C-alpha cells in the first residue's frame, strides 16, 4: 500500500534544539524540509516566502540539504511565471528511508518508506506469535527487516532508523515492552534482540496507528481518540496534534477498561474487559465461529450474507465499544473518535450500535465517529513514517551521519 505525501502538519515530539546560532540553523533546516515535503516541488524563492527567510539564507540551507542527499533539484519550474524560472526542489526520492516493523499476535510485517511518503519495500509473514518467547519471534522479524532493507538499498535508499509497533505497554525508554498480555511478553528489551545498526524506537501499535491517522488521514482533527481494534483493543489520545503518553507512557489501554465488572477473566488479570466483548476472537466466539487466518474476512462475509448470529455478535461488540468509549469521551472531550485496525473492516455492522450507545451515554453533544481509511495498515505505516518525520524534524542530525 502506497501512502500519500506528507501534509502540512506539525511534527510529533522531536528534539528540543538549543536557542543558539547552531540551534537556529538546525531549526531552519527542518523548516525547509517540512515546507518542501508538504508543498513541493518549490523554488528557493517560494520556500523563502513561505518560511519568512531571505532567499540567500534559504539558498545556503538548500545547498546543504542537497549535499546531504535530503533534497534534490528537478530542473526549472513550469513556464509562465514572471522572471527567470527557479529550479524546483523536492525531497529526495532516494537517500534516507524509514523502516517500520510490526509485531502482531498472528503476523509480522516490515516496510520501508522514503522521504516522499512512498512505500518502497514490504514483507509480511503470517505466523502465530501468542505465547512464543521473544527470541524466535524477533529473530524472524530481523530476517524480514534485512530483506526489506536489502530491497530498499537496491533502490538507492538507506535506513535512517527502525520503529517497531507492538501490542503492549512500552516503557519510556522506547525499547522495553513492559507487558504484552496477548503475546505473553513481559519486561522484554527489544534493543537486545533487534539489529544494532539502526537507531531504534519501540511504541504501542495504537500510538503508531494514531500518528499515521494524524499525518496521512484526510480531514483528521487535531484532537481525537484513535481506537485500534484487532485481537486486542488499544487506543491513543491525540491532543493538539500530539500524543498524550501519560505518566509512564501507558495511556490508551482501552481494551482493559471494564465493560461488565463481573464478566469473564482477561489476560491482563482483570474481569469483563472490553477485549472480552469486542476483540476479534471474542466476536468469533459470540458468533459460534472458529478462528481462522482471515478472521475479519470471515466475519464480514457472514455478516454480508445476513448471518443473524454474526450480526448479533457485531452489534453487541459495537455496544461494548460504545460503553468503553463513553468514559474517554466524557473525560477528554475529543473532536472525534477514529476506528482503525482490523475491525475497521467491520464498521458497517459495528458503528450503528457503537454510535447509539455513545450518543445515549455522552454528557455533551454526540461525538463524531469515523473509520480510518488506513485500516490495519495504520500501525506499520505510522512506525515507518515516524522515522521519516524524525529526518524532517532534524535533518542536520541525519546529514552528520552521511
């Protein structure tokens, strides 16, 4: 799946650069990269006009970025403009790439995204990872990473970093999976088990899904609650264009909000959690179906055929989602809720009861609920694009490595 080019949105949390001449230079390099990435191709004069610097200052910055392989000149601008045409600038189609990876309960995936937001290489392996120890799982993931990196390098790209999406709680060191109940992992330092040649970031899959929605979604608000629903259910809160991490970085565990306190036991140790009513496996159980490789496809196909048991299970799952979301909506007052992940493919049967329950229980006006166009691709794309955004946020740091 190819992603659209970057839109003009503020970057996520990045490096805080000192207020010195060197810090100003680094910030201005970033401003040039973000402007060309969002609106390019642009001439030097157009960039200078947009960021409020002199043309001479912008030319110096542009020359540095071209030498570093982060920008490229495409030739004269289109004819018809007054005066001598300038050379059009674009972010490089070669050079740095973001490597994104995802560890799912039943799959592994890796992709490479260039600075223009295009997916240039991709590998997926369907494999049951539940209750497997981290070493063999991450060994297989490393094989996929090497395969994707080799394909990307063949096309003239080089890895600027690796970001890994996992279905669990990640410590603030952005390396350690504190707890992933659906994998059976605890206190696992992925930095010890993944290739050391890449700068590494590990984050919860719902957080990367929300960032993908923020950066790539059409019409996504700056304040929203993103729900990533598969076997497990996670959520991410975006406030003013930034992720809300919480004190320990664990914000967003919507799947373990109790819907019915006396309900069935959950892998987290609680009872009656949302995952027990709205996760993929829970819906299959309620519909009387056996889990298969394409669980969502099975449910959607049966629902389209009018299977009463499947439709009832999806209606009940939507109701449970609405109950769990009510507390978050009442507490946070987001502009909207975005349903992503694999269950977004079941939206036609989930949304009616979800919206009805949310509207009935919300104190204020009904909160809009939309469906992510990225679907299950969100976490993987968000991981890869987070590396790309890091390049745009501080291109000088990348240039120093070239």
